[in-house]
């Protein structure tokens, strides 16, 4: 399985140009990438992930100059956000040009774009052109933050997964759009609401799974481990109740141990929400592999990127 993991960027670019789908590192989570101009490869992404074809893909570019080819408008607040956060973990939904296939945008008149902050991915885009890439997980499963996660999800389906190390941010990009030049957040993510508001002022949030949210991927159940997972402030009570069972616990800062817990992980002993974000998916993957009866997770402080992590945990534990 691990034979498909490689650091050969030129080989990956060659594969992409020839219509293959490749596992790609980004600073948020790993992606399953294909050239935006290869319809067969794009279709294979949906096939591999078992993703509904009504759920559009993000297009990744390496320079703001490429925007004029792919989009028809670049509103003032979008320019400010690009200056502040690109390359980085912010995706912007903009009106699409004729060059962007409707297959990528799921028939929407808009395209979601971002410039990732990862040297390997940027080099790859320079070599192979704009790349459409969703997170490299099967539909509804936990997003991958290492090349090994990707290779284990798709042991037969990919010719190559580029190893670019562990993703430094660890959760997906924040998605924003513009409604009459007002900035709307459609998906909480790696860049916090506070950081965005520091650049463009007050924003509106439409990130629930309802018709106000134009982002089809924001379903209530998502990012889910196979193991039953509970988010609770009362971890000790649950441990007491479940002490005949195999339990894994993820806490924010506390490192206290309990003999009834099979595995105990701490997201950030120093209390950094950024560090917690970079660890959360990797920890969920790790505990999910232990075939436990339950995973218990302490909610994060609901500010900054902690709010985005709580959003993911809510979806991961939705039945
Ligand atoms: O960090 C990330 O954003 C990662 C890395 C690989 O870049 N990508 C990612 O892609 O999370 P994905 O496909 O797992 O999530 C993309 C989200 C989906 O919820 C999708 O519905 C939304 O973006 N989206 C894509 N194009 C859109 C559009 N034109 N309008 C509204 N929402 C869109
Ligand atoms: Mg995803």
C-alpha cells in the first residue's frame, strides 16, 4: 500500500497532465487532485469518494493572476481577503468564467477558489495548471492529514500520493462568499471568524445545513469516525458509566490519566487552539484504528479556530 507514497513532484505533475488523480498535501488537509480540464479525471474523483455529483469541488491556483481566467468578478472585500490570507486556508466563492467546467461547480454559476499555502502543491500547480481537489476522504469520513491516511483510504485507487508531511493547520479551509459585497462565511475553518472580521469588518455566518447555505457539502453528518464518538464536558462521568468498555479520550489541555481509559490523547498541553486543530483529525484517525467501543472528546473553547473544531466535532458525532 505504502508503495504509492512518494515525494516525486515531477512524476505527480506528469500523472496529472495525463489524466490521473493524485493525493496532494496542503496546509489544511490532504486533497484528491485532478486537472480542472480533464473531465474523466474529475469524474473519477467523485467516483473514488462516493461523493454526490451535486457537491462542487474547490479549484486551487498558485497566483492571483490565474483568477481572471477562472472568474468574472473580484469584489473589493475579496481583494482585501486575498491580500491578507493568500496563499492560505481561505476559499472564496466567486462568479465563474466559461473556462471552468460545470462538472466541477456542480452546475453552479460560481467557482470556489483558493491559493494553498504549501510549497509542494504550489509547485505542482505551476507544473500542471489549476487543480480541482476535495479533501481526500471517502464521503462523510474524517479528512486525512498525512499521506498514510490517504493511501489507507484508497489502497488501490490512486497511482500516487505525494508525501508533503503532516498538514500544519489540520482542518479544512474557511469558505466565504459575497452577497451584495457583504462577506458571508459558509464553512468555518482554519482561518477564524475573528481573523476575517479584522480585515473586512462584521461578517454573516450561514454555515448550517439549510437552504441559506449555498455550500452543498455542509451536511449535518460529516467528518465521522467509525467508532461511536461523544463530545461532552462530563468525561469523567462517562468513563465511570462505561468502565467495562474500551474507551479513548481526547482532551484539550488536561493530561490526567484514568485506568479505565485505553488511550488518552491531549490536543495541546499549552492550550493553543491552532495546535489543537493540527492534531484533531490525526487523533481521531489514531483512536478509530484501535477498535474502541467509544471515543469521548472534550469540547474546545468556542473562539478562534476552536469554534471551527467544535463545528467539525458536532458533525462528526451527528447520528
Ligand atoms: O482545505 C480545504 O478546503 C480542502 C483542501 C484539499 O483544499 N478541500 C476541501 O474540499 O475541503 P471539500 O471538497 O472537502 O470541501 C469543499 C466544500 C464543499 O462543502 C463544497 O460544497 C463547497 O466547498 N463548494 C465548492 N464549490 C462551491 C461553490 N461553487 N459554491 C458553494 N460551495 C462550494
Ligand atoms: Mg471534505
